[in-house]
C-alpha cells in the first residue's frame, strides 16, 4: 500500500492517529479564525470547479481503452498509455482529497458524503477500464521491458512500476478476472465505511458526571480527553462507561471486523498468496519475516514494558496499577499546556537540525494555511496528513487541545507533510508515491527531535519527569501497543484462515488474552479486566489491513535516524533529506538502508530498547533523589 492510496483511504475510512477533543468543542467552525483553517481553494476554487473537474476526468476514462491489447507493440504505445493513466490517477486523487477533506470539516453534511461516494464509484469505474494494463505488462518479459526503457527515455520514471509488476506477475490474473477484482473494490470498502460512520456519527455514546460536576460526553474524542484525568475514580468511570458502550454493540463490531477479514482473505486467495499477511506485505516487497520478527522482539522485551508500568505505578503512588491508570498524569502540578502559537515555535526549533530549507517549509505550512487546527461540531476526530495533491501542497488536520501530546501530534503530522512535500518536489509523479512502510519514519523522527529539544532546555525535575514519561508513553503506544494490535490482527486473520468464526465474542477473547499478556496482568503488573476486552472495536486501523505494525517498525527506524542526526554523524542529515525525497523510486527496505537503517536486522529495535531503558534509568535517579530529599 502506498501513501497516495492511503491518503484516499484515510479520507474515506479512518483517522490517522488517536483523536483528541478540546475545550470549546461547541465553537462553530465559522467562529474559528480563518488563519487556523486549511485553505482548500488551493486544490479547487469552489465546489463547482470540483464538479467540473470531476466530469472532465470521467470523460477521459474511455481513452485508456484504446491501448488495450497494444501495450507490447512499441515503447511509444506503452509510454502513451502510462502517461494517460498517470494524468487520470493524479486528477482522481486530487478530487478524492478535496471531497474527503471537505467532508471532514463537518461529517454531518450529506453533500460531501455524497461527493465521496461519487469518487468511490468513479475510482471503481476507472479501475475496471484500466485493469488490462497490469496483465499485459506482466505478459511481457523483463528483457522486453528493459529494451523498451532503453529505447524510450520517457519510460524511465515508470521503471519501478514496470519492474514491480514483473516481480509480482505470478499473482496477476487474466484481464477479465482483473477487471472483476477492480469492480469488487467498491464493495471492499464497505466494512470500513460502516465502521467509520457508526463510530463517528451514530453510536449512542454515554454521558457521565465527573467528580467536579462536569458533564462528559464519551464519544471517541471525549474518551481520549477524559481518560487522562487526574482523579482516579473519574478515570475508572470513564473507562467503564466508554467500553461498556462499545460492549453493547459487540456483535455489530464483530460483523464489521469479520467483513474486513473476509475481504482480506478474498484478495489473498484470488491473487494466490498463502495468507493475507503475505498478500498485504508483498505490495511493498516486505518479507513476512519482518512482521514476525517485530512481534517476537516485542514479546521478548515485555520486561521493559513491565518496568515502565512499574515506574508508572510508583509515580502514581497506587498499590495496584490498573489499565485505567495508563494515561494518567504522573507528575502533579506540572502545567504542560501550550497555546498553538507556542507549539508552532517549539516545532520550528525542534526541526532545526534538519536544515534551513526544512524549517522554511514548516513555516510555509503555518503561513499558507496548510493546517486545520481546532475542533468544531461535526469535525472529524483525530489528526492526519494528506499529501496526495501532487501539484498543490500537503494538508494537515488537527484537533488541537493545547497539551504536550497535541504539540507532539503537530510535529508528527508535519513530518508526514514534509515527507510528501519533498517526495512531490523531487520525484516525477510515477515515483513520488512512497510506501506506507516508510511513511511513519518521518513523522516519528519529528517527534524524537521535539522531545530532544524539550529535554535540552528543561532542568526542573518535575517537568523533566513529565517529559521523560511522555517519551516513554510514546514508546509504549507506538512500539508496544501497535505491536499488540499487530499481534491481534495477525491472530484474528489466522483464525479466519483456519476456518474458525470471527465474531464479537471471539475477537474480544483473543484481544483480551493478548492485552493481559502485554500488560502483565497475571504477574500483577497491571490489571486488565474483561470489560476492556472490547477495546479492539475502538481501533479504526484494523480496517486497513496490516497497517499498524508499521508504526512500530517506523519508530525503531526513526530512533536510529534521530540518534545519528543528533550525534552529528557525517552525512546523516543529507541522508535523511534524501530519504524524504526518494518517494517510491526504490523499495522501502532499500530506501531505509540508504539512510543508514537496516530493517532486516535487529539493530534498530535493539537501539530503541537501549534508549528506552536509559530513559527509565534517568527517571529512577530523579525519583530516588526526590525520595531522599523528603
């Protein structure tokens, strides 16, 4: 799966990261300062212009059919077909982006829901008409393709695309079957679409009264906000009410997940892969050993996670740590709130090691309204970056709440945006679209640079403790939690592939068993009661096959990259910029290796665990010093 394909999917199905809710959520969008909203007129000046562009793009579809049966005749024929396909694909992506982001401004507006539906249909129609391309290219020999590229220089930007088809030709189908698979894609998005609409708009979320009298509505954004309350009884009430509400629809969520798993199995079988994991990872030429090694390495290093949880318990001063405690603030009386203007400056200062050009682009993003900042009624929860508009610029959606996590999210999403910006600026359209496997490297690199900058200037023990714990929280959520999700995702697919049923009950039982292992429930490290087994239903990413593991692999890669940059290792910065600029010109494993990170070894993961334990060493020293001072 590539970034451009994900940009469409994100807009149609899922949020990129965990959502947040801000005070003033009731403020209408019209009351938000224009400078704090994104400027979608950079894509199309109006809805009417979008509609005209849509009709013009659809009018080009039949032109692709003129090339059917002729791609192997000459380099000129092949180039003309690929050029037309790129032009249509680029415009379709641009249309998708506008419709999706318009809808995300207010998910209650049916007009933009309708525009997204139209785009799904258009993409399916074009996919069916162009489905002959891959089988015809696969029928050619590698020698013939090499000869075509040598004769026609215009084909060079398509070398990676052509080579990838040759690499996967054993999994290509005859043209009629490819056409059928392309047409089936319209149905394939249904489980994720239903899940998104149900969880974002129609699920009856509960409202509870907190100890201070506040009425807390526990939709997804509300849960993500209130789960971090300082009052333990309030946190437990939030967890119980939220997961109780999800549990009331366990069968519905189970049917949605079963539909997604069945879709994955259908495509894997249709393309003759031994499993859905093989099918999903082979899209980016990632060996399945990388996935299994991640799960194995994390399981071997669960003692480090348990050490972190013991630290959390010590800092909270509780006799028994509970799962409802894991988002709780660990340092009392530390105000880590940041106005958005301050957050901008912090991010700018943090990324200075990447050079003046990188900083200048970040400033452009702030100045030229690439970012939609604040929450408003109906706005999609979460945060994401969309860099699918090749000829425009990336966009970022936030729901900025003013805490440090939101500053980190800003840095994270701008990392995605800078990746897209550099790739689009450097690469021709056919190779600008980089793999999702590397997409999270740039984002988590920015997070690493941010926490380093914050710790450089913070000397106060309490604030430093808060920052260090924030970093550990990031490791827990990105390396351990996402691998926990990946282990569940693999297990639920393996269960279905073995002919066993996928229901709400089976999913919850499987998820709960894995979660209790990770959190050391049986060892008394952290209690994970059965009511939380439904947590899987809260994870939208399960509707994007085998996505979550890449958060973990990317984090370990970016940790290694950040250490090289901050240590002043010769060439590290330029290698990083080259990495951002490489797009899809190489396979992701090779792109990372060129940047000094070899994901086929355990070195990036081991380096991450070393950093994690060094941070815990420092925390324990500060805690011991504070204890001795009492």
